[in-house]
């Protein structure tokens, strides 16, 4: 009988668990806080699509122009190609 290291057992369990997506969303949110301006808030993250709340349409346009760089920074911080697309939502709409 061979024993499997605990880390491998936990990693395999997390891959099948709904906790994995929640943990990944938290990692993405932390990277958004590091890389985005302070007026940006994360609304949701699911299936590679990140939704951010911004205070105005002009803020959304400004961030849209920088979205490729923001995606790159977030993915570097999280490790892997996690965020594929960013959507913007104007707060209050």
C-alpha cells in the first residue's frame, strides 16, 4: 500500500469542489485591488469573465483601453490564463 502526499490529495479534492471557484474568485479580486485604480470594484468572476464596477462611462472607457494590460497583470498574479475577458458595469445603473 502506498501513501499519497496530503498536498496532492487536497489539490485533487479542491479540483472537484465548488470551493475551488470561490477561492479562485478571491485570488482574482485580490489581484484586481493591486492592479486597478482604487475606484474600481469587482462585481463577479465566472468562467473567465470578470465584471468590474466603475463610477461612470468615462471611467469604463479609460479602463477598457487598459484592459489587456490589466488582464495580463491579474493572470500573472493568479498564475495561468484565468481571466479571459473584462466587462464593465457603471455603478448605479
